[in-house]
C-alpha cells in the first residue's frame, strides 16, 4: 500500500435508523467505545426513508463511502423499511457502477439498538474498506474538472 | 397511464456527450406514477450525470426541473430554467413529451433528447410492477370481450381466440404472460355470456389504429 | 364440387383420408422438396406444405405447393396469419390457385418468438402481422371462392375464380378445453370444410371432445382429420408433453420408449403411430388422419403400411372437367 493511501482518511456518511443504529451509536459513545471520527451520521426515522438520490448526493458532495444501517431483519418498526433499504442500496450499487464509482463504497448493515460494539465494528470495517479503495472516483477527479463558473459559453460543443 | 422505463445510463451518457449544458426535465404525469421520469427520477438522473461527468472528466453541466406535464402547452411554456443557459433537454417524459417539447420549445437551438423508452398503456399490478392493458387501437371491443382486451393483450391480437397456444391460462410466448383469451372465456362464462363468443368477429378495420397513419382528434365544442 | 381437389372428392366419397406434412427447405433448391415428395407419393391423399413453421424462414408454402402440383401430387398449402396482411394473403391465394393449388389450411401461426430455439437464431425481433386471425382467414377465402369477392368487397375479375378447398386447424386438447369445441364450431361456421387437428396422443381425452363435436353435429359439416405427430423418442414425447401447448402425452406411451434408443426407438415410434391411427379411426366423427413426421418424411411409407392405410383410393382424373363445369 502506498504511503498516501495509508494516510488517507476517508469521509464516510452513515444513514442510521433512529430506532437501532443511531441509538447504538449513542450507546457506543456512552460506553466510551472508540471509533474513527471520519464518519458523519445522518439520522433517519427508518432506514426505509433512504432514497437512491440521498446516497448519490453524498458522493456528489465528497463522500468516499456511504452506508445505511437499519434494524435487524424482522424487527423494523415500520415492518419492511429495512428490507426496502437493502433493495435500494443494491440498486444504488448498480447506479454507482454506471457512473464509474466502485459499488463496494456503499453498504447496508443491520443491527439493534443494544449493539454499541457492533456499531464500532461497522465503522471500523467500513473505514478499512474505503481506505483500501482510496479516495472516491469523484473527488479524485474533482480537482481536474472545470470550475462551474467558467461554464457559461452558450453553444453545444461538437455538433 | 403511459408506462415507460429509463434507458440504459451508458446510452444516455453517449446521448448528452455532444452538449455542455443539459437540463434533465422531469414530467409530473404518468411517468411520475410509474416511477420512470418524475421529479425524483429526474433528480436522480441529473445527479448520476454529474457524477459520471466527474469520473469521466466531461465538461458537462446538468440542471434539473420538473413540470406538471410535458404534453400541455401551458406547462411547457412555464419552464423556469432560462433556456439560454442550456444546450439540450434530456426529457424524462414519455415520447409524447419529447415530441411536444421539440415542437413547442421557443429556443429552436435546443435539442430535446429522450431519457426513457416509452413502453405501453398499462396499470400498476403492485408497487413496482406494471402491465399492458390497452393498445389504443381506436376501435374498442371491450364490451364484446368481458372487459379484457384481445387487441392490447393477446400476442397475436386475435379477434376470435384463443389460439392453440393457450396453456394453463398462460400464453405460448412465455409462461409469465397471461393468455388473455383464456381470461376472456372465463370472464364471459362468469357473466353468463359465454354463448356470445360463438359469434364470429369479422376482420378488423385497423385504420383507426396506427395503421391509418398519425391520429388526431378534434372537439369543435372545446375549440375557440 | 367446389374446387375439384382430390381431397374434396375423397371426403365427399366418404373415404378415410390420409394426409402428411412436408416441411419446405431452408434454402433455394427444390431438390429436398422433390426427394421428400417421393416418399409421400401413393402413400397419402394430400400433402400439407407448412408455412414457415415455428416462424423459421423456409421456402414459401405457395412455391413448394406449386412444385408438388408440377410433380403430379396434391398439396394443401398452409397459410398463416402471422406474416402477411389481408392484401398479401389474398394475392398469395390467387397465385397459388392459378398454378393449380386447390386446398388451403388457414392457421394463425406460431408467434415469431418461437423462431429462436435450439441452434436457430430465428427472427424473434421481427414485426408480426396478424391482420386477420385463422377464423377470418377461413371466412375470407370462402368469400373469395364462393362469392368471388375480396375481403374489402371488390369483385375478382370475371371468369377467374379462386378455387380452393378451405381447411382449418384445431387443437382439441388445448386450454381452455371446454371452449375448444366452440372454437371448432366457429371455424366451421366461418367456412372450414376440413379440419386437421394438433397432434393427439391422449385418445381418451380426444374421444370425449369428439363426443361433444358429434353432439353438435359438427362432424357432418366438416371432415375432421386427427393429427398424429410421429414420436421418435421418449425425450421428444416428454418435451412435447411439457412444452407444446395442447399436446398431452399419457405416461404409458412415454414408458413404451423406456430403454429404447436409435432404431428400436424409431420402430416403437412407428408402432405407436400406427396404433394411434387405428384407435382414432374407431372414434365417431373422425374422417381421416394427418400424419406429422417432422423432418422424417421418409418413414411415411412404413407408417401408412403399419397402420393399414394402403392402398390409397384412386379418384378418376376428371378434375379438368369439374373445373370446366364450374367456370
């Protein structure tokens, strides 16, 4: 592994269900379990609230990895929200492949509110995985793309 | 409603490649209901295009907007994105919307591109599943067939079905497709009208369908 | 006589008629046609020429039917509704009739998706037509022949009739089974004069259907010929039982092929065919048999011999006179 990659601290967005993963994160904190600080947690009322566009926009805004964490299968407070979330995550993987982003940058996890330790493991696993994958294909290119303001010329390019 | 499906992303990326400033225009009509081209899908497609532009190093600016319908002049006229700031519209409406926009867009420099493949007139069987119910043939026979359409739903558009390919209520072309004639027979029996199917239907006049050329209807009482 | 075909005369004479199928080649040579035709000469009364069966491109049925006329044989040209609209179909009938083709079997035709099967790529992306269905084809041909009018209403040119005996197919054991007799009745009401059925193996079930046919008197209005697909192996029977709509094969027939391969299986196939034909002959209302030996035309002599169908009856060669009378 190159030096730059080993030093690379990925930015990860975790969409966490209020009833399980979000509470588990709280529990991890109050139990003084340490986990990497590079994860940004977004609370959802249910993992089923997640939509493909939220995940894609996270990448657009510079995330290197995204995961959705919902309740254990069969334990969703809204019956099947976590099952929907899993299918959407799968769908997003195919969308990411289409646009040239590694599909492994997104993942779905299931855990309960009591699993503080599991939450820490997930953060560590995801951080390791994304660190291995390196900076997102989007943020890598970002430096190279033209600044938005300079894109004012009217006509189509090569017609 | 009109059921459509989004084209493959690769195809869309190739389609917009010649343009620098693209508006992904959603439609609030049928394609919203069938989750193919409403505000949500247009937004998602715009995001995908922006991400792909970055990963592919393309000089592409993508905006998005959704209008109530792309098949009515008042909504097309009310597009808020300044047309001078775009080179192409990638429409997530059905083919009707793409045609209508092309004809009505005031800035004639703008190309209108289709993001969807328009598929059929159908209904929602369950969330995420739609199936064809009507072919828009212009000469409805549903009163003769127990409310189930042999033109839109029989692989052979038979007037006097079912053919020999009906099998356990399924069509010979594949076991996922229902044999509509089997269903018609069942329904007519349920209605106590089975003997009506003894009548021979004469060859159809297909001129009311697409075979008569592009169609148009005029309601004089509504015109000014 | 409506058209004076050999088939029509034999039916009128109350003979048990025998027809077989000849599949046109996937190429532009008449050699295969001529070769297959000789296996059928003297062994059957008329020969069905299939129309791009299973939607696979083959030499056109009209051209092969015309070739059979040239060879002194009697064709039954098959016409599907799949590939031609009413303009093309009627035009094809005029041409074939002018060249002496005197029988036509009107069928809807397999969907073009069937054309991709086994090693064949086919044309599953082709556009189908189905402008008319089989019943409308029957009606249209009857109107052309009897009323000298095209479907659209224009008259045929004076003194140039389109003389053809009109037939239709019937799948007696297709779903929904109770409606099949009604559909047969529609075909006969539309003008079908002879009926050739889909392959039948389950004679008991067929007998039950025929009872309903006889109860409605349909057997008197059209000559019903039971179709027999010559089995070659247990595998073929299992496949048809599973995959071909309207064909059910009883276990005991499949079991007869147990442990039999190659020539033994073939001999069993011929024996089964002969037995089925004999059983069918006993059923009230059955007026003939249609033998489908798919790409196995050379076995027809053996089959008709085993089934006791030889010699075939002769008809006096007065076709020309009949034609002259009717003209």
